[in-house]
DNA sequence: CTTGACCCTCACGTTGCGTGAGGCTGGAGG
DNA sequence: CCTCCAGCCTCACGCAACGTGAGGGTCAAG
C-alpha cells in the first residue's frame, strides 16, 4: 500500500555526482562499491561475468546497481578472497548452504602450509646457490683442508671468483657446486689425485707427447675437468695447459709431483690438440 | 680433414627404439631429454617456442635433436627453474653474460621471503576464521566473563553452533566474528546492555505495543542485532521475539531485567511488524 | 604391410583479473 | 540548449607456464 510508487517505471534515479553520499540511492554503482570495498571495478565486472556476484538492479542505461543485499554478499566474497580461497570455492561457500565451510577452510590452510613449505625449500636452495656463486665452494675451511690436503689454499675460490666470476664457466661451475657436499668434493679430489699420479708415472715411464698413452691422459684430464668444473673444449684445454706452466701456483703444484711435470703436461696437451686438428699456438679460450 | 663424413647429408639416423641407449646418437629426441631431465615434452616444446632452449639440430622429418651442448643449457635451465625463477629471468641469466646472477638470486630470495610472509598472514587469518566458525567467539573464557558479565554461559556459542551452524546466518556471524577482538565485543555488549535498560525503562513508563516509542525500540533492536550478529529482517525478528518469550534462558534474561519483560518485548515486536504490513502469526525465519 | 610408440604442429584452456579501445550516460557549467 | 567530462558500458586481448587433446606424419619391429 504505497501509492506513491509506480513499480512499472523501472528506471531508477541515481544520485551520482551530487555528492558521494550514497545514502539515498536504491543501489550503488560499480565505482561507489569499488571505493567502499577496496576492490577494482574490473573485479566487480569479472564477478558479475562469472556469476559470483551479480547486481540485483540495472538502470535503464545498463548501469550496475548493487543493493544492500548485494553489498552483504560482496563483503563476504572479499573476506573469503582475502584468505586466499579461489573464486570457485567462494562461490560454493556462498551458494551451497550445505557447504562444509570449516572443512574448506582447513583444506585451504593445509594447502597454504604446503606452499609455505615449498617456498622454504626454495629459499634454502637459493641460499645454497647464492653461496655457491659467491664463495665458489660450500665447505668449511676445515672440510676443505681435510679434502684437498695441506697444500690447499682456502683463498683460491675467492681469487678465482674475482678473476672469472663474470664468465659463463664460473656460472656453470657455481650451479654444479651448489649441489655438492663433502662426499662429492672428496670424489673429485680423489679423481684429480689419481690423474696427477698417472701423469707423474707416465712422465717417469718416458711417455712422449703425441703418443697414444699421452693423448689418452690428455683426454682423461679433459673428462675429469669437465665432470668436476665445467665443459672443457680442447681449445680451452690448451689455454689451461699454458696457464699450468706459466702460473707460479699451478706450476709449483705440478712440479711438486715431478720436476718438470708442468712443462711436460703442457706439451702433451699441445700434442693432443694437434692430433685433433687444432693449432695450439692460436687456440683461444671460448 | 674427416673424409668419412659428408656434411651435406643432413639427415641424421637416430637410434630410437633399439634401446634406451642414447650413447651413439648425435642428439636426443624430446622424449629422451624429457626422461633424462625430468621435464615434460610440452615444456621442451614451450622453451623452444619462446626461444629459451632451441635444439641445435632437427632430423629431416622435423624431429628435435638436442646435442650435448643443448643438454648443458637445458640442465642449467632446470636448475634455475627449480629455485623458482621465471623463464624470462632464466633466459637473461643464460644469455646475458653481464647478468648479475647473485643479484638476481638475492632478489628472488627476497621475493620468496615476502611471499612466505604473506602466506603466513593468510594462514593466521585462516586460523582465526576456522576458530570463529567452530567456536563462534575468539575470546578466552575469562575475557567472555569480563565482557558479558556473570550471567554469561560460556557454553552458549557452542550450543548455538550445534543448532544453527549450518545456516547462512551462522556463516555470516562467523565471518564477522573472526574480525572482532575484545574491544569490539565490549562495544556490542554495551550496546545490548543499553538497549536492555531502555526496554526496561520503557516498560516501566507504560509504553504500549504499537506506539511510536515502542516501534522505535523495536527498530533499534533490529539495528543493534544486525550490526552485532547478522542482517535481521522484520520477519526474522518476529521469530526471534517468540523465541525470547518461549526459551527459558532468554526469558530468564529479560524477565531478570523486569518481571514480564520477555512477553512485553515479544508484543512490541509483533506490533512493530504489523505496522510494516507483516502478520506476526505467519512470519517465518528466512 | 601393419602396428604402435613416438614425433610434429596448431590451438584452446587454465586464474583473476589488468589494460586499453570504442562508445554511451548524465550532472554541471556556460 | 549545448558542451564537457567523469563515470559507466561491452568487447577482447594479455599474462605464466605449460596441460591437454586434435589431427596427422615417422620409424623400427613383427
């Protein structure tokens, strides 16, 4: 019995620009709702599209009008969305009165816990990787001494990083290094020690550069190096051989095994490269 | 100088089904790489599409063939992807030799930490929400006693949940409840106490059902209830009034304020509903 | 020659909107 | 009455990293 209202005239006069008052309107437009609830207009459009929250009214011009009841629903949506539920779950909770809300929440909590766990592992992996890139080696100084022996200098990784830290090879080395523990490093140290012994024995035995035995040793060095540090081409190996002879620290290492071993090693590497069609005097790193 | 090879014959014979041997092939097919690296074939296709990892070779039939070098790159991709980097970042790290890898990793770690934080907050919100749904009230028994007074029974929320836990109204109540602390509940308790006092005073003053003063009190009750628990329609309010009179606990509460207040309250609610065109004798919840 | 595992290239679907493009609507000021 | 401009509308593509078929070649073995 409200004679002043004619329900057939559907067009609803909305007080829009007069004031951000809202109180006398039959419904709020998307912009007003957006401001109230802190969601974007596009989100409201989206929720309307997928049927999650459609406005009860439209103006004659097609403007969405959200009633108080719509706002209630929107508010519930915002609440559930804020705790990370997917829109389908939210819709189920809001529309299906038999929905097991605490159950859904608990399931969500379990999922969140799982994701936190995965992220934590990921973070730990990142820590290892960062350490590997910066320190080159994920071992304590004591472990390093135990594995690499007394002539090991713990500053070497840092120096190597200083010199080569921006090369692709260092990156690859670091990536591998991140996955290595003491056991793996022990295996590498053993392989290198074996190779060093074999080199010394071969020089003693009078193996000559270019001989099959020498070339086999060169290949073995390339394989050990490749599996220990980074893929080594024959060209790169030549450069390495020159450095072993020229660098005092490396030369001291090899000459410490046998007098003259550094030079002999360089010579068998050169000869091995030549056997593969490479001129060792023009070989370049890369 | 390799006369046995004719580089113009591009077609590469791949040993595919004979054995999962792979050792003699010039390259591995997607399936073989997939098995080796633990990534899907589709991912390899995708990485090829976006130019992240294209195979160096193709057979005459168009099969992708990944060489040893390709495998190196793929392995690096897998490593960086496993620690959560986006493919664009991975590509930058692999292709841009000037890329600041440790920097990128540290940035990623910071992002991960942030996401963990957000998830933790989310989990805490879920805990609150679950508690609110199951206990109805996020207060300790002591807090409840302090806020709601000595006649409060801490078992009431649990009983209410038993009876109404699967209604929309309980869900809405729980959602609100999750955001309420002691202060908010104190405000609610104060508002209810004020209303109770006003009811008692009005009955003392001889206010009659249907009078403007009575109807105003009824509206005030509906507002307080709506803002405290969940939206209350006039129909629902009528049902509530009946329950206040019939339920011994509620009746005791109101009659404890003034003898006969429960009945009087029911009568002013009925009259108020009638003033809005509702027949209180046929009113239904919902 | 057939079979069956494996490969290819489209091309759409996923999640929850962001971000224009292009075009009405409606209150306010001239 | 006209214009201005904020605010509204409906498409429709884009994103991140593939999943999932559809439809159709390829290859080695029986």
